[in-house]
């Protein structure tokens, strides 16, 4: 039986200031752009981009009826890899070229794109490399960079956020530690700005909270707990809740939690739409077909839960 490895699937949303040229002859969505860029009559040169010292290439793709599946691979041209000689224990490590007509894999990503929803399984390839790839293949299709250049926003669980809106916020908490021995002044200042800025500017404005954070502590341990008997200020609409979630939450905000007036707690991992899965190992990565299969399942689960 093949060894299993853990991978995280995540849902993001592609956005472009010009809506991908929906009203000016552009593709109108990321899915449409990728469908146009990946057809059987386009050669490999049309499906690759240079990102720094990397070449990012669309190795596999499928244009399904309601979504586009994409497998991106990256490599450094003429790269070499260290190998360990087995015949002589005193020998130094050596550099080996890849086999003829191949390059060493330097990262990959499997994607399911539906409209502007982007479900991804990252295996060593960064989001910025993927976005560079999108922009370059779009330009090869003849679109202006302003039409195809995009970013990825976080998608949140609207059901969880709707529950928070319905029940009201009782307590908002967030924890972090910045000690003078382990972090320098700049890092402590960053922690202060995050708490003073994110929590006490964004959330205070939305929920009507008044609080302060110490500005000159030598050893800064921040334990923020904001408690409410009821919602204050103006009614919180869905857009405000989304702004609050996107502002506060990032992939490392494990200490963030909201407790509703009904006593239910919602943490960062509950709001951001992601899923951990186990996939059969393929060398140090996974096969794109296995990742695609789980991305399709994840997409179905999301759309069923949100009645999309």
C-alpha cells in the first residue's frame, strides 16, 4: 500500500480590478481565461511562463463542463541535484544532471477553477508564481495585463459568519507573545501594530469597542479579550463581517476566536474554507489525478453546504 501524505486543500477567490474585462471584451473570469489558454491546439510554449529563475508550465489540464482543472509544474532550467555516492563513504557529495530531455521538479500545484473560485492543492509552488503564470499566459492570448493580472482573496464560511451575525458577538479574543529576549524591537512593534491596528481599529469601528494596548512594554504579552453583552453600533451586514474576517484572519491566526451570545465558539480554522486530506505519495509529492479527485469532492461539499 502506498504511503499517505497530508495535504491541505483551500478555497480562494480571484479578483481583478477590471472584472477580467467582462465589459470590454476580456475573458470575464479566471476560469474563462484558463479555458482559452489551455486548449489542445496550443503548444507547450503557449502554456508556460518565466517567474524569476523558474519556468512554470501547465503540464496537465481538463476543461470540464462546469470547471477547469489545471496542473502546474515548475523547474529551474539546467538545474543540478546533489547525489550521495554509495561506493565510497569518504567521497564528497556530487551534483547530477537530470536524465536527457527532463528537468528536476521544483514544485507543483493542482487547481480547480470555477468562475473566480480557486480551489488549490499546493505542493511546493507559491501562489505568487501561479498568479504570474496566469498573467503571462493571458498576455500571450492578446489581453492587456490590466485585464488578466489578478490577486487571490480569502473565502470565508458564510454560514459561520451568518451565525455570528444572527447570534451576536459576546467575546472576541486573540493571543500573541513577543518577548524582548527572543524578538527585536521591530518585531514587537509589528505585534503591537497588528493588535492595535487590526483589532482595535477594524473591529472597534465595526462593533463599537473602546480599548487600548500598551505601547511601551519591554516584554509584551498581548491577551486581548473583548466582551459584549449585545451588539453595539450599526447593524453588521455580511460585507462588514467579511471585511472583519479577511482583515483579522490569516493562515497563522490560530489564537483568534469569536464567542457568540449563544455560547458557540468560532475559530480561525472554522471560518477559512480549507480541508486537510491524505493522498498517496508520489515520490516527494502526489499525483495530480489524486489531487484533482479530492478537489472535485471538496468543491461539491462547499457548494452543497452553501446551496450554490
